[in-house]
C-alpha cells in the first residue's frame, strides 16, 4: 500500500485533498437543510437560507484552515504553486465544458461533481453577491474563485532558494 506522503506526483495531493473536502462539504450541505426542516417547520424561510449559508461558510473556512495548516505545511510552495496552476487550468476547462453543456441542454449531476475540488470556495460566490449585489456578468464571480487555490501557497514550506 502506498502512503499518501510517498506519492511521486506531489502536486496532485492538493487537488485530491480539496476533492475529499468538497465531498464532505457537499454531504453536509445536503443534510443541513433536512435537519433544519425536521426541527419544526415545513416552510423554507429566508432566515433558514441565511443559516445554511453561515454554516457552509464556517465549515468551509474550517476546512480551508485545516488543509492549510495541517496538510500544506509539509509541502513546498513550489509544489503548491504547481497544484494551483493545475487547479486553475482544470477550473477553466470545466467552466467551458459547463457552458457548452448548458447550451446543448445536457447539464447532468456529473457536471456538479466536477466542481467538487472548489466546493470549499463556493460560499465566496454568495458572499460576493451579498456584498456587491447583482452584477451583469457571471465572470465577476468566476474569476476570483478560479484563483482561490493560490491561497494555499503561503501555507507551504519555503523552498531552499527562497530562504537564501
């Protein structure tokens, strides 16, 4: 059995960990509304939606900090930068694929699952829409999310060249 720390392609670790965190958050975001509805009311209210958003935001921030402080502290910044480059290219590719699927009318659950590595950053879209209101272009929200993986780079170990 190969342990996670012995991977040859170290730059794939961050996308894998983000996908695992995305699955966890996806499941939590699926369960929370049902728990809230079971606690007394059959009607969905704005307050309940806000509560779900705040729960999502707190859990996302906890996952982000946990990944940063626990996982990324053992990886060099150079490797994290490669991972962030890969995630940026991947995100742009699935955005293009998503737009094509919407135009063709074949948007499936598989498209949603492709976004799992970015699930911990999804609350940023709603937060930005609250702060900035409705803007004309979805690109206003897509661009910051596409660069979100670069936020993990400072958590990494300084390369030997950096410290000299």
